């Protein structure tokens, strides 16, 4: 009788009992946690709408533009409130607010809440108008409900996250993972998320790949639980809830076998595709003719709606910026001309979105012959700088004419800083993933710049910050960067 056959009998049941009991306890706690979060969310939304009704109709606001007979009490609005609660909870469920990942991550929770609230108010108004509710819905009531929800829901969810982030609670939401193989990329990822409260799983052990050789040495604190041949036994013992293959160099036959074993034992199977190094949040699996294809296709600014929002902010910001900057441009233009007669503007070819070349406009901060020896990188205390130029560069004043580039559509208010095509030919060969930053329009300011990465600083770090911005873009992040541009001066030269 083989070891596998032995484990299918009484011994296997004896080994499995405590592990199965622990897994069942964890599942029960997770289910209760989700149910509790859902119920409290429902009560918070209902209370919010009741509060909005009270503010609208039973406070001095009720006297603004409404005759006495049109002032409604909570009993009159009960149908509106019930519909509003059901609609909001349906939207939250639709956006997967109650998954393990979203319960562990406050950032993702906030993103879902803000998106859900704005969708809710639009759909809510539309439904009540189509269904012709009696009494008719008050748009002021909807507006108050939206504002209060945007305040109360994040506050309550922030308190919940503080509780869930404690180790004794977050372990309930994390899965136990068994890792097949070990690679440099996976080791780096484990190092990053090992102390993070929103990590999706805890590694219980590692097993060797089919050839018995790890691509990278396994850390001493990670238990090696056996060879590849012992995987089926370990799965039957219930040591894990998910199997993670950290080495995608395995032959497809081995991967299919592992996936099959996981399916048979009702265990999740995950593959780490190390061929993708950047823009990982945009990875999307689609089916073409029944064949699964994995690729980067879902970055935030791939959405037409997000692009329209960003362009609208650019147009308004660019127009306001040009009007406000005009006096400063005129003043510093005079100072530039007095110190170094010639054009006060400096036009430079830069590489924009998707490799399109455009002319970027700046106030000239250097001598006219600054590039007689060729294209050079700006350094701190650059001797080519004019006296007024050094001051302008320190306070970003030389960038003011770029509001015109924003209005033309060559640039955005926020994005990766554009570079010269001549320099990029060198950078793209030397710096990994450099050209991935050209997925979007370049910006006057960016995430790298407000973190001190300007001028003569580490390009690899700059690229890392730019790619983080591309992956995590949202309009609030743009406003945050614009605000930080005025108060953070690190790296300015």
C-alpha cells in the first residue's frame, strides 16, 4: 500500500481533523464578518437617508423655496428611503466591497465607496423620475444624502478597517498559501507585503518544483515542506487554502497537474506570471476563441470616462493657470531679457503619449549657448543657469508657459515629466520599463516630482513613481499632487 493510499483511510482523517476544524472556524468567522459589515453598511445608509430627509424637510432648510404643503415627513418618504437603501447596497455588492481583498484594503474600500455614491445619486434620481414617485423626489434631499454618505460611510469603514487590521482579525481574512517553487520576483513581492496588513495570504510553506531545484534560495524562515511529489499528500492533509506557483517556467503539463490537484481538493490555484513586471493592476484575462489570453488592458486611464474627467480638469486648470500665470510670465520675461537678451521662451522637442513628439514651452532659465556642446542633463547649481533662472527653477516658475501645452492637449496638468527623444534613446536601453511611462500624457508636475525626484536624481526611482501613478490614477490623486507641488521643494534646482 502506498503512502497516498494509506492517507485515504483512517490516518488521513486523523491528520485532517484539526486542520479541517481550523479551516471551518476561519470560514465561519469570515462569513460572520461579511454579514456584520453588510448589515452595518445597510443601517448606515438607511440612517444617512433618514438624516437627509430630516435636514431637508424638518430644519430651516425646509423653508427655502417650498410651500408648507410640500414639506414631507419620514413616513411620506419611506418608499424613497427603502429604494435608496436597496439601490446603494446593490451597487456596493456589485463592486465586490465584501471580498477579502477589499475588506483588508482601506484604499480599495474608499475607491469603491466614492464611486458607488456618485453612481447611486445618478441612478437614484433617474429611477425615481421614471417611476414617478408620489411625493416626487427632492433633488436637494438626494444631494444632502450624497454628501452625508460621502462623510459617514468612509468614517465607519475607517473604524472597521482599524479593527480588521489587527493581526488577530486580519488573519481571519487571509488565506493559508502553499508555494510551489521560489523565484527572485516572488521573493521581492513577499518581502514587500510580508508586513502589510492588506496582504491576501500567509505562506505556510514551500515545496520544490518538479525538477527539485529552486530558482532562488528559499529564506531560512520559510519551511520547505517537501518535494513536488508530496504536493497531493499535503493538499489532502488540508495544510493550505490556496496553492501559489511562483515559477511560471514550469512545463504546461506540470501546471495542469497542479491545477487539477487543486480542483480535486477544492483548493484555489494561483500562478505568478513573472513575465509581467510593470502595470500589474492593468492585467486582464480575456477569452479569444476559447483560448485564455492574459495582458495589460485595464489601466485607469484606459477608461474613456476617466480620460474625459482628466481632460476636463486639464482644460479648466490650464485656462485658470494661463490667466493667473500671465503677470508672472511677463515679469520674469523682462528679468530674463535684461540678464540675457534674446527669446524669453525656450521651445524643446519632447516625447509625449504613445511616442508622439511635441514642442514644450518654458521660460528660458539658461544662457542662449547652454547646449552648444549638445543635449545635457540639468544638475544642481548648474553653471549654465541664469541668476533669475536658478530662482525660477527652484519655484517651478519656468514651467508656467506649459499651461499652453496643456490647453493644446500635448500635456496634462499631472503626469510623468516628458523627456527629450535624444535622451530617451539611451534611457530605454539602460532603464527597465522606461518607455512604459509613455502610456499617458506627460504632465507639468507628477508623483515623482512631488517626492523629490527632479533634475539630477535616480531615473530608475523616477520611473517607479511614474508607473505607480499610471497604475493608481484617480482625480483625487491629481489634486493631491497639484497641492503638493506648491509646498514640497525637494529636488528643485
